[in-house]
């Protein structure tokens, strides 16, 4: 069956998923199909109407920690039931170029998770496609250079267009399932990541003294996670680490506080180590040799770090008012180095529908 109507819902931090949505929309229009396109960060889930009969619905989002980011997970979960409709799912993920080779990203559980939810809402799943666009995770690695970005974009665009053509003309394409073995292997990490994304990565951002409080990051944050506290920007637990603020800041004033995170990790390990030896010395757990095990200790440190980070982040935010501390936190950040750069997806321009 050829569809007559396509509705695309996308979320995007730095523009890759947005550009993918644009390619899909453009290709569908070429086939004479009516397309509506919505940025889910700008619409209210409660107001999404039940789709018209025989509509093809697309969900497009970046991959975060081998899953969809929380905003997309919530969107899929609360999406209205099908009206004899079909759906496709696309995830942009971290493609990297090493020499002439493009290394693909890892999708993890997202295709299986969202397919199950949508099938339970009576959607027919007609397409599942991972889209390997440049990695934007610049808290972890330096930004991919412009030339590498262009090369990856050139390679990927025809694949997205071909996929769109196929599913719009009634074919099915489940390319994402080729990765099933690696997806299953890494799936436990996606659960751990949900915890870390919310309670760890959200507390890794700072605004340096280059910040002139223009408020752009606060206004454009897709999940309203940034607010001004005591005259400085503060990242709340709503943050999805989508990297929009860091990449868009016109003064390059937003950094990942690597030095601070290392100190917190160190202090937590010290505290946990001390606590364990105290408990064992005083024979609280006389025969509990398990606590001596290094893996168990690391696991306890991983959980204990969250309260340390909660307090530490507030303390750092307060200390940043003093020039000396501001310099220490900023200069111990890797993102401060010029070579690290920022990621900019090519701007394809897009017209969104507003509801
Ligand atoms: C916090 C974070 C987590 C990420 N996790 C993954 C991942 O698990 N697998 C992957 O392939 N890419 C991962 N990436 C890379 C992004 O999914 C990828 O760069 C995507 O194309 C960004 O899309 P956007 O520009 O629309 O935000 C991650 C990026 C960030 C910022």
C-alpha cells in the first residue's frame, strides 16, 4: 500500500535527527505525499490527536546510552493508539571516520523497546533504520572536524532517502535488526545509562566567566533544564545531555567539568573505602568478605557517587563566584582546549508544523 499521508515526530539536540527528518520529509513530498513534521520538544503530548486512518507515522531521535533519550521514550509511551496506521523508527547514532572507514554507532535496545510499545498500540512497524551521522558527544571526545562531518553526511543522506522511498511505496525495511547480537550484548548498559544520564551527566556542565548571561541556552534548551541561580547558569536533573547548549553557545562558555568529576569520583572512592574498612574492622559484618572484593567496591562507589555529586555540584556552583575557583574548574575541563571544538550539524533548514 502506498501511503497518502506522513507525520514525522522528531527530537534533536544538535541537528542530526532534525536533518534526517528533513530528508524523509523531502523524499516523501517528491513521491507526492502530504507531510507534517513536528519537533516533540515544542508540542504537548496531551494534545496529539489520534492519527488519521492509514497514516504513516515516523519517530526520529538521537541515540543516548543505547536507548532513546527520556523525552522520546515518554513521547512513544504516551502516543495515541493506532487507527489502522503504520510506523517507522529511525535513530541517529555516532558515526565516526577513522581513515577511509566509517565506524557505525550502537543502537542498543531502542528499536525493540519502541517496536513493542507501538505494536501494543496496534501500529504496523514497517521500517527500522539506524542512521550513522557524526557523534555529537563532545563531553567524551573532541568534535569531528567539518570535513569529516560533510563526508559522513554525503554517505548517509542517500541511504535515508532510499529507505524512505521503500517504506512509502509499501515495502518494509528492518535494517536495524542486522545489529541484533551486539544490541543484546550491550542492552544492560542502557539501563545503567538511564541512571547515569539523569544523575551524573546532568551535573557535568558549567558556564565559565565567558558567559554573559545572554540566556540563549536557557531559552533554547529542548527540555528546559537550564536555569539561572545566583546569577550563573545551573543545570537541573531535567538535562538530557543532548549537547545543544554546549554546541550552540555563541561564547563557547559552556564546558564539561572533567576535573570536578574526577575529584568527586576520587572523594567517593576514598569515602567508600574508608567506610568499608571501618565496618569490617569493627566487625559489623564479621564474615562479609564480599566487601573486600574490588568489583563490589566499584559498584558501591558507582551508586554512592550520586549524592556526592548532588552536593558537590551545588558547592562548585557557589564556588564559581570566586575567580580562583572558576579558573580551576574551567582549566581542568578538556572541552576548554581549542582543539576540542564544538559540533555543528550542517544546517539543512526545516519548516516545522506548530500545534
Ligand atoms: C549523551 C549522549 C549519549 C549518546 N549515546 C550514544 C549511543 O549509545 N550510541 C550511539 O551510537 N551514539 C550515541 N550518541 C551519539 C548521538 O546519538 C549522535 O551523535 C546523534 O546523531 C546526535 O543527534 P542530534 O544531533 O539530533 O542530537 C550519544 C550522544 C550523546 C550526547
